[in-house]
C-alpha cells in the first residue's frame, strides 16, 4: 500500500539541510513581519513580465511512499536568452561578507522550486538566485547558480532519500495508531452520569466541523470525555491530530494521565507536553546566561533530527521527564525539542499561548494541518481574560529615556531613535494636561514608524554589543516589548481595541487594550477543524459564546451535575462584603469563621476577593483563639510552597486546618481535595473585579453594544470565580461538605440566578 506524504517545501528542506545553532530570540523575532516587507519591496522591482508568489506542486514516488510537495516561490522571470530565473528572497541581519556563498538550506529551498518548474515546464536548465536583503541598511546581495534539469532531479531525489526514514517511521506509526484506536475501549468500567452524552456531543461536533461550548460540572470527567472522542475521531480519519490547551499546570497533568491510561489500554499515539521555557531549559537551571553559551543550543540543528527520530521511535507519551531524558542524551535544548516534537505528534498538551498568542503561537503549523486538528480548550472560561491579555500590549516612556541615556556614547543611532520615542511620550503627557489619562478608539499610528526604526537600530546594537559581551538585558527586554506592541498594532481593530495613555509621576504608560477578544479568538479558531470549549463554569452560556467568538451554527451542551443535592449543605450568610462595608463587618466575619471551625472540626478553605481583605480578616481571626491551624496563601508562591499548602489538607489531620486563599488564584481552580481532605468551603463576596479604567472601558463598550455592560465587566467574571472556588468541595460521589456563601447579594438577582440549582436556597 502506498502511503501519501503531504509536505510543504520549507519543512522538507529544513529537516534535511538546516544546520548550526539556535539563534537568540531577537535575531528571529522580527523575521516574519520584516521579511514580508522586504519581499514586497524586492518583488516591486521585477519586470512587468515577472511573476511573484507562484504556487508550485509536484508528486514524487519513493519506495512505498508518494511525496506530494508544494510551495510558493517568491519570484520568477525569463531573461532575454530564454533562461528561467527563480528568486528566493531572505531578510538578514548579517553583513554581505558574512553571508558568503549563502546558507545551504536557502539554496535547497530554491532548488526544490527549480526542480518543480523544470519538470512542469520541461526546461533543460534554470537559474537559481538567492536575494539577501540587510534589514537595517536595505543593501541587497544576490547569489546565483545555473542548474541543469538532471542536477535538480538528482538533488531532489537525494533530499527525499534523506527525509524518507523519518517519513517511513511516521507512516508506520500512523498505521499502528489507527489500528489501536479502532480497538480502543472507553478506559473506565462505565460512563458517569452525563459522560456518554458529553463524549457523543464532542464526536458529533468534530464530525460536522463546527464548535462546541460545553458546561460540565465537577465530577463529570471532562478530560476523558473530550480526549476519548477526539482520539476516536482521529482513528476514523475525521481529524489527524488534537491539541489539548489549558491555562493550568494541574489540568495539563490530568490530560497526561488520561492519555497514559488509554495507552495502558492499548492506545499507540504520540503525545507531547510543552512545558514553559523558563521551567524546562537546562541553561536556565544551570545558571547559564544566554543561549550563546549553552551547549544544548550550540549546534542544535546538527543533532535534532537524530533526537526526534530516536524519541518518536521509542516513546509514545512524551512528558517533561521523557523530553528532558532525550534532550540530555542528544545534547539538545529540551524546550526546543518539545516544540519540534509537537509538529510530528498526534496530541499536544500545552498552554493557550501556543495556539492563540500572536507572540508565541506555533508558527510552523500549516493551514492544512490546522484544518485537520481538533482544539480541546480546557477551563475555557479563563480564555476570556487570557485573550484580552494576549491581544493587548503596552510600552513605558521610562524605558526609552533610560536607553537614550545609556547608549548616547556607545550606540548613537540607537540613542537617537530612543530619544525620538521618548519625545513622542512627552507629547502624550502634554495632551493629558491635568487629567493624567487619555483614550482613543484609534491605534497610535504615529509611534509605529518610530518603533519600526527602533527595532532595526536595536538589532544592530544587540548583535554588536552582545558579541562583545556587553550587558544588553534592558535593551533586549524593551526590544521584545516593542515587537509585541507592533504585532498587536497589526491586528488592532477599532471595534475590539482601545488605546489609552496613563501618567504615573514622570512616567507614561501607553497601552493598546483588547476590550473584546472574541474577534481575534474567532479568527484563530476558524482555521481548525473543531474547537471544543469546556468548563465546569460556562454560565451564562450566551456571555461565553459572545466572548469566545461563537458562530451561529456552533453547539451548546450543559451536563447536569452527577452529584446529589444531599451531598452539599449550603448556608448563605447575608453579611455585606461590599468594599464600603468591609471594615464595618470585618469583626463579625472573623467571629463567624472562628465559630464555624470551633463547632465543626475539619479542613476548611476560605476564599476572599483580594489579598488585602483576606489579610484584614485573618488579623482579627487570629486574635479570637480559634482551635485551628492556619495557612495563608501568599502572592507569587513557588511550586514547592503551593504543594506544601495543599499537602497539609489530609483526611487524618488531628487538628482542624483553615486555609485562607484568594478567589481566582492558584487554589481556587484545578485543585482536587477529595474525600475528607476538605470539609467545607467558605466564599466571601461575589468576586467582582476591582473597579478600574480597563473594567470601565469593558462596561461602556458592551453597554453601547446592547448588552448589560456591568454584568459583562463585573458580575459574570466575578461569579465565575465564586463557582470555581465552590467547585473545590464535592469531587466524588462519596464526598460530603459545607458550602458557606457570605454576602447578601447571593440572595439577589442576578447573582442568585447564576448559582447552580443545588447551591440555591430552597
């Protein structure tokens, strides 16, 4: 049986011919947008008979494989002698002297286009040209080679032969994968209440190539209810791969566990977890400063193919530990290894960023791959505010003033452009007058040209001073901030964004703020086969459909709670926790908590809307002599500190334990304290976000759009935190517990309507 391998030209030649080290982030951060500008600049110079962005494709049989290769060449034309010239354009930060004879991988890409054209048009020879354009000076360097048709055939067949072992491994894996999925049974003895309905809805949604918004309460088994039907869809060739994306480390671990359970039941599938670079990179752990000094990035591309082939041949579930093991074995960066493995894997577990964030999304995923990929969006309620963050960007005046001063002698051109950006901020400050704040629906177009010039000057300085061992940390940090600002500027939409400037002393903050992330989330998601949004808390569903960019034909499903009402004792205490009343009711609240833990020993978690409020109440609580040990959530807790906090909640504790935590924080979502590890949860307040300029912009925007702006900006996000925190209590059919809701608003609309039925007063 012939196996078809669909592959674009670029990843094919990069696999075979890319060599050398991983470049520093600043060297590649600008390449995509800068490359687009330079391409257009060169293509405008082609004669009127020249063609640009020419789509090419070919088929090449090799053993039991059929390679279907396609690509887009930058330009081609026929000279006066009838010789076809193929032009491949590359932007670069290095000098013409350092370019030398050009990079082999660039020649390979151009020669593949030459082969495709020579075969298609029956040409005996073609001219291959590389056009390098220096990003800061605009200087062009052209290199060319004449290749006969036979030379191009030989080159192409040699390239295919070098890629074939990798393709054959993937083809054999795919056969084993599909056979194992066909035999795969649901990995538990039976379905929980509502679970079969949920899994069926996911499978149907994927089959129809639409999206799903699913609210499935705690205990439904959301992870396996989405992963199992998605994997079955891969086996039936409705999809080719899946990405399980989430904002929490603990939910990534749940997805790994579910895949490992199915693997134990016979599933053969490549799954990889992408762990954040700062957590997994060896150079960070070993105290090495900069990738240039790291043995794992030096010569990375000379070793990565062997590492990938080795790992994918011998492993299926590639967790952080497995990634690190093979990274050390082959001396490659573990973070980059996980990224490279993700492009070849059937299941990828990662943060939202790798799909939605324009700064870090997986750039080498092709449009065709997206169309066959299912997105499983866990804890989808978090994607609203994460989306706002990903599609927003900010700059500070003080950074450019510092750079102006720091580089006035060592890099005069950089200092000059930093001074020009600083002058822009001074003009902004004058516009504010006495208000200290201005806003506009339009993008700050005036600063974009200055920032583009800044990136060019910064790149030159980073190259020169970085190579000489100079301290470039602040410049590098500002450079990346500028890059992020320019990216958001390119997707800025006046219906979704607002620009504001805020003065703090002598400093000025300029921010492009995404009020409504739905447009960008929708634009990203529509390239995928299906997107399954799921969470225990997607109420009201209309709000989340609006905010997450639903189409009219997308489905909703709400799974009833699998737990009985008798498992949960709900008490609503009508005590005002509004900001204006907190000092007045603080002592009464502290006594309420002390009385509870004295009368009913056990393990308790009390959630507050802010650190300050929590600390104010704790300070009184500790004077009341309550018979309990106390744990208090701190800001920026390290992973070990978080683990110690949670591990203190044990079913055999001899003394009552009361933990104080913050709603929306690390302990209010994704925490599983089943059985007697948790006796009760106390929720103080309705979780409303703090009043501020951005929240008020959201309120005003949605009010003008015909919605309840106050609910969109405050009530719905706040009550989601309440529901998530309360969901920590009942985790299994055997759990029992007390849920105390402290606020008189829990008895009023709209808050009472947003409570689950089993939480509402009878």
